[in-house]
């Protein structure tokens, strides 16, 4: 970690974000202090490159930049922001906006997110800004209407609007804070489908006209060629569409310590990287073009799967490693991790409070720190030898990786989910490589179906059976009565 300037800069920047989130600062004074400190640091550094005072000022500048970014991203709102219109009390209203997240089924209702444009409330029509989560009761809306609520469609809802509920007790889940950090400022309830008026397709042409129709095509292809819960699992792994997976199956994955498999993450990105690299290498084109095409496909994959924190992190890191391979440069893992986190936080500082962001980066750092020490310890006590068979080597590697990731993320999983899987370490040894086969065959189904559905059907068979095997294995492990235990720890909400 000694030669990881990006990692150190990211830590300082994150400290600034935390300070800016929990304390209020004037954005004007912050920017003025950055300018003054920058001039002072430059003059000191020019006079003496090893000036401790200049280094200290540089540290303050990075921290202050973090304070500025979170103040701008999380605390600065336009005059027509929904935060200035909505209250804690439910009010009758009509809202018009564009769908940015399609309807997802919950236990008793569907929920979707719209980017609001205008709001009719208290006999006034207002131009507004901000995202709103809309709830539709399942019993009062047909599936045909839900299918019509696709991404990028302009829509009008009539119902009631209010701020999301806040946590009432310490340690309780704060729904308002969770949505606020996602840029969602209000909650809208639609009593029946009579309160829904459909409009035309709007929004970004690339996302609304290309990405989401392509996602829909993949989803339909999986339903036709694979079908059942196996198809739903494949959608979750290939395009991050988990809304159709049965809730009982999700519970089984959680109890078995395998929920990370359903979240498109570093494992998926790693396998996709290898697959595209090998495919492009078959055309015998220069390594530079192989790397560029692979990097481009990874970016498309990140957009296609919804751009979740774990995917964005993995794609950035993969592209850095691809660049290093192309130009034959050595990489420092901590530097790459810091660079990925810094890039994401520069785009939106609120990522720091995202659970997926925290778990993804903590897992990688845990592997980087814990795995080498555990490997050294096991070799010292002759638990692992280079002469061992492939199976023994894999068993050792999978166990240590699973154990290191579990140790690193344990405080976060207990704090956020109040649960710890007892069998998770052992389940991952089999489930992780099995999910790799499911993902690879799923990707092959998509790629070949674009050429011919008959060709896609060839790969649909192994995709189906590998997905079925993973589901049965998970249901077996997650169905054990003592597979997981609940833990409630009252920790500070600053994490």
C-alpha cells in the first residue's frame, strides 16, 4: 500500500465526503479555501519539493474537494426541487414524468421510478425536478398495464404524494435516507390503474431506444429458449434482471450466503472479460484492438446490467488491467482499487453510502490483504503444497478466497442485513464456479440467438441444466433450518 497514491487520495476524498455529509458547510467558502490553499501549496512546493507544509495543504485540498462534492451532490437543490414542495403528510396530486426504472414486483405492489417534470398539487401546476418512487397495488392493476410501463415512457399518475418514511428508532432501516442517497425524494401512491395515463416514448435515445429494447429482447429469448425459474436466474446473471426471480429462491440464496451471485459483480465481469478477450483473439487482430474491443464490450455490459456499483467498480478495474496488459505495465492492486473508487465518487459522491459500493470494495480489499497472509500461513503449516493435485489446489484457493471475502464483509452484512450465513463459505466453493458456467452458457445463448434461434437453442440446453443444478443446490443449502443466524447489532449509522 506504500506506493498507492490513488488509494491514499481516495481515502482522503472519502473523509471529506463523510465530513460534508454530517456537517454543513458553505459551498462558496469551500471553493474559496480550495483556491487559496492550491496557490499556497504550489508556491511552497515550487520553493521546496519536500515541504511538509505543502504536503499537509495538499491533504486539506483533497479532503475539502470531497466536502464540496457531497455538498453539491447531496445537499444542493434547485428552487423547483421536489424537496421544496412535498411534505410528510399525504397530499392528493397528479405527477407527470419519464420512467427511469421499470416496474418491479414486491410482495403486495409494484414499484417504479420516474423523473418528474411537473406536479399538480394544491390546485397549482408546478415545474419540478427530482425522482419519485411510484407504488401500484397488485390487486388493482393488470399485468398488461405493467408491461406498458417501460423505460423511457412519458406517463401521468394521479394519487397521493409524500416524503418517504424515516427511521423512528436508532439502528432501524431509514427508508427516506436510502432513497435520498439514490436521488429519489418523494413517494407516490396510485390507488388504481384509472389514475394512469400513458404517453409517448421519451428520454435518452441510446438508453430508451437501444439498451432497454435489447434487454427486453434478451429477456424474451431466455423465456422462449429456456423458460421457468432457470430463465429468471439466467436473466439475473446476464442482464441483472432479478425482479422475476421467486422470493423464496431469493431467501434460499440469502440463507446459503450466495446472494452475491444474483448481483452482477466482479465474478461476472471477470468471466465476460475472459470470454470477449478469447473471442476477439480468434480473429488474430493486434492486441491493442483486442483490448479496446473488450473494454468497449465491458462498458456496454455495465450499461446493459443497470450500472450497479459492483459492476462499475469491476469494469473500471478490468479496463485498467487490460490497459496495463496492452502496454506491458505493472499494476498495484490498491492503486487500481483507489482509482476505481475515486472515479465513481467524482461522478457522484453519494456512491460512498451505497451498500453495493461498500460491499464490493471491501470484498476486494479483504482479498488483497487477507488472502496472501492466509496463503502464507497455510503453507507454513504444510496445509497446502505445490505438489497437490488440481482438485486440492482449487479446494484450497476457493476456501481461502471465500473465507477472506466473508471476513472482510462480515461487519457490513451484519449491520445492513442482520444475518450471517453459517454455511456460506462452503456453499461458495461449489456455487461460484457453477454460476460461472451458468453465466457463460447464458451469454452464448444471447450471442448465438442473434444469429439464429436454432443455434441459440443448442446452448440453451446446457444453460438450462447448469441453472437448474445451481437452483437445486441453493435450495438444498438454503433450506437447512440452521443455514443462517440472525444478528442484531446496534452500530452507529455513520457506516
